[in-house]
C-alpha cells in the first residue's frame, strides 16, 4: 500500500517539475539572465526566491534550469538506452568476434571513471549542449549494454528466433519484432534508474563547470553559481540541489513500482 | 474397520478462489497396494495425490470431505503436526529427479537428510543407511555411489536415488508422480521393475500418477481415471483395461492403438536424400555417417533414445547445424549445409517445427503476427489476400478465426502446437521436419495432432520427417522408419518391416521396451532380461 503512496507522490512531483520545465517562459516572472534585483536580495524582497550574486531572479533561473536538466537528461538517457540495447542485441545474436569486440569495448568504457572520461572528451570536443548530450549518451550506454546483453543472449536462444533464422530474417526484424518487445519490462526499470543517474551526472558536470555554460545554467550549474552564498548564511544554493534530489527520488519511486509490477508476479500455474 | 487401510480420502473437494480443482473424489489405498491415478494434465492427478499429505498449492484449500492417513484424520491439523506426519509417514518421488536434487550436495547427504533431521546420526551411520538402499536399488558401486553429486550420475540412476530417498524413512505411503516420464524406454523398464519390487518388499501403499495408461496398467492393482477434477472411473486394473465402462476410459484404452500400420500413399520418388552426413559440436561427433531417404508424400519416423543424435540430424537437414561431411539433396538440388547460404525457395520448402511451442512462439506476438509473417515474407501477401489465407490456415488447423487476435499465452498446449504447424504451412513447404512435436502433449491431444498431420499430407502434398522417441507413435503414423543409436542409423526401412522383423539387436530391445497394456508384460520382460 505504501508503494502506491510513493508512486502517487513521485508522479505528482515529476509532473509538476515537467510542467515547470515546459512552461518556464510563461511561468518565469523575469528573464533568467537579466539583473533585475539587487545582488543577494532575500526571498520576498527581490522576487519570490530572492536574487543571486548578480541580482538575477532565482525563481526564473530555477525554472529555466529545470528545463535544461530535463531536456539533457531525457535525450541523453534515450540515446544511451537505444545505443546500449542495440549493441546488446547485435552482440547476443551474432556471438563470435563481434560479441567479443563490443563486450571488451564496453569493459574498457566502464573501467575508466565516467566523470574523468567526460572531462577529457568535452575538453577535446568543446562544450555545447549537443556534445554534452552525446558524451553522456555514449558513457551511459555501457550500463544498458551490461544489463541487456544477458537477456538478449537468452532471448536469442529462443526457438522463435531460430524460426526467424530459418526464414532468413534480417537484423531489424529481430531487433524490433522478436527481441525488443520481450525486453521491455526489464528495460523500463533500467531506463528509470538511468534517468536519475543521468540527472546526477549532468549536474555534476555542470557543478564542475564543464556542463551547461553560463549565462545559461542547469540545476547543477545553479548550485555552483550560488555555492558561495552558503557561507553568508543564505540557503539559495540548497533550492536547486533540493530540486535535483527531488527529481532522482521521484524517478526511483516510479522505478520501484515498475520493478515490483513486472517481477513480483506470483507464479500462477 | 480395516487394519490394512493406509489412506482413505472421502468426498474430497478442493477449491481455489475462482474454481474447483477436485470435486467429490474418494480413493483408498491398502497396505501393499498400488493405486494408479491416470488423466490428462490439469485433470487434478497431482493435486489429489498431494492432498493425501495435506499439501496444497498456494491459493487452493480443501472445502469438504475427509483425509485419513494411517488411521489419523489430517483435516484441521496444525502445521507442526502435519510436518511430522509428512516426515514419518509419507514420501514423494517427483517426475524430474534432476530438478529435485540440490546440485550442491552429495547424493548420500540428501538421501539421508530426513532421518538425520529426526535423530542424531553420525556420518558413518548415515552412509550405511544410504549404502543399504543403493544396494537394494541396484545402483552401480553402492559403496561409493553416494559420494557423487547429482550431475555425475545418469537420469535413471538419479531417479533411483530419489526412490532411495523416499524409502529411507520407511513410509506407509509413497507418492510416485510420473517417475519415469522423463526417461528413455529402456531406462524406464529398469526403474519400473524396481518400483514394483520395492512396493511389495517394503509393504507400504503407493499412489502412482501417470498419463501413460500402459505404464499404469503394469504398476497398479487398481486405477482411478481423473478428468477435469472429477473421478471418471475407478476399478481393478484388469477390469478397467479390458472392459472400461465410460466413454473417456474407452478412448484412453483405444489410444494405445491396435497395432495397425499407416498405409503408404506416397509415390516411390525420393524427395529428400541424405547421404553419409557427419555432424558435430566442437570435437564431439553427434551424427556419424548417417543416410536417410524421405519419399514424396510419406512420413519418415526417426526414432531413438535421447542423445542418439535425432535432433542434430534434423537440424543439419534444416541447415541450423551445418553438416561437416556428406550431402543433403532435395529432389535434385543440393542443399548447402548452412541455412543462411540457402536460396529463398530452399528456405521456404523445408520447414521446421520445434518440440516446445511455448519457446517457439513469441509471447508478444499475436497469432495473426505469427502466421502472417511467413505469408508476407515468402509470398508477399498483404491486406485482404493475406487475411483470406490466414483464415484458410486457421481452418486447416481447426482453430476458430477469432483466435487470430489472441496471444499464445491464452492458448492450450495443443492449440499452440497447431499454430506452429500453421506457421510452417503458411510457407507452402514440401517438407515438414517435426521434432518431437507431440511429446509435451497429452495422449488424446497428441492423437488429434497426428490426425491433423495425416490430413495435411493428403491435402497439401506434404512429406514429413517425424522425430520421436515414442515407438508406438512411429508405428501408427509413419510409412518408413529409421532407428538411431549413438549417432548412427542402425536400421532404416519400411515401418512394418522394422517393427516386425527388426534387423539389429538395438531395435529389438527398443521395441520390447515399449510399455504394453497386456497383463504381465513387465514381469515377462524381467524374465526375458534375466
């Protein structure tokens, strides 16, 4: 029963955040990058949530930051999922050297700390929203590969796949008709987990200064911009941090429910 | 008041929340007696047998009737009391010994677990108990047999070890749940003989569950026929076999066949010619120098025990497991070993049907998707013409067209296998390779599938390579028969000739080992073997 409550709260929170992200231009009382208040205005004095060190409106900036975090997270996770799962199915179907090459490449990818690898790639390729998303997608695809490769192996050994082989079907048939539909339950859970880890990842990158570049900022970037204010006793940097935490917790709340729904089915015979 | 009565179940009714599993069932077992329980899957055989020790699957509960084991009523007893009774008074021998033993522990430790739980036993005492039973069950090297792990012994030996485990607590009642169904016929004989011997020497009662009437008729003193949770008929074995009272029991007896052969209607023209084929996995040769011929419009049965290479040979014909040597010809076309290298038409003309329709049907595709794919792939049929062909195919396999929109999960085992047949028919093949396609089905369902295939041979001009371990089925259905042993074809000829004048000793021993309804068949066999 408490599972249902968690689910309800999580969905409500995510829906609110998504609405905030989508309608940011309408909802924001001020343009996010303009200095409309006195720097470090307290909440209520200059804007609902006060102003940052440059006098920009905090509420407006958080609404727009949510937008960046949402877009980057969603696109990167979707791409990562597509890439990892496709590779896993190809490896599972072809076995042999293709499987080995893909598998070892993923091993190498996983053995290097992701944040360091991301630093290097972004330093070489230059930081933009596109490179950021692509980098995250490639790095995170390794976890999808890891999770789905054994499932793909099991499914590829199914006799209905063999029937396809006897007919002479091509790769896209196996991908979309035979194997992928049977992966959806386990994939949903992994996708949800991936969303929250991607949100954390992009926030960390922005916090380090190699994510979304100023004056634009995502939630991680906002924490960084306002970190100094903490020492003056202001709580402003905690608000974007709180938003990140809320996002991850809600996603996990939904994932828990999904996993429970798809795996705890009692074996009725 | 009968002092010999071990088990009596009276007017038992078992219900789930949604339905009735057992309805008004009454059975009884006396000391030294074997009661056979026969019926199709889902008839309630296991539910009935396990209710004798008050074991019910989750969600099932007895709602009426009484169960008395060893003079003690079990209804309403607490868990602790029931556990004591199960531990001391009854034993259970499951169908799959391989799935029932824990691969992590030595056999003797598992066999002696129950007495070791009840009383403190030293390792030597436990060993001695186990060795005694291993000797009685004629296991090889009984002194050291128990030191082995489950994967180190054969299936027949493992089943015997499980019988040893059942005997170790000297139970009043032993429940045998299809104990030989997973075994080859020749192995089955040994196990059946042992069970029969053990049941009489240990002077306990036994319930013997099977779907094979011939086996039950050899083992049981009395037989109960179950169907849909109801008792159809009950009586002494001979009476039930020789003079069944109900229609259902008559069909079961008739299913055993009257020993008549299928009449060949095909021409003599050879459709498929397999010559000197070798197939192997890595360093292991699974098929050696095998040659078979399939006549046009006829059925070739490929028989043999598990591991003899039947499936491997069939897979090499289909091109799934490439032959290393030899050649496979269809009409006058040489088939390339690997299916990926075969032409579009060659792939279309040879269709393969798997043993387990559950694995051969994608659970996320509707029947329409399943059967429709070969139509669009091989024949470019779309829209109305595809729909019409789909309906024809459903008619051919005798399923309502409304099933097209169902998923496999909502079909029964036999219906699923029909869908698999329709999928291969959709390609309009010349040859169907059927790999044990009825072995997971109940006898009467099997019969209906065979009827369907027989009709299709005529209507669609099919030729069938029919792989089976069931010799009775081969006899009834095939025109020619090939017998495989250890990767080689040891006999190949007209089915009648193979069965009536077998040339090899192996074929003879296989034919003898097929269970028969005849009284004293098992005893006669043991005399022959001795």
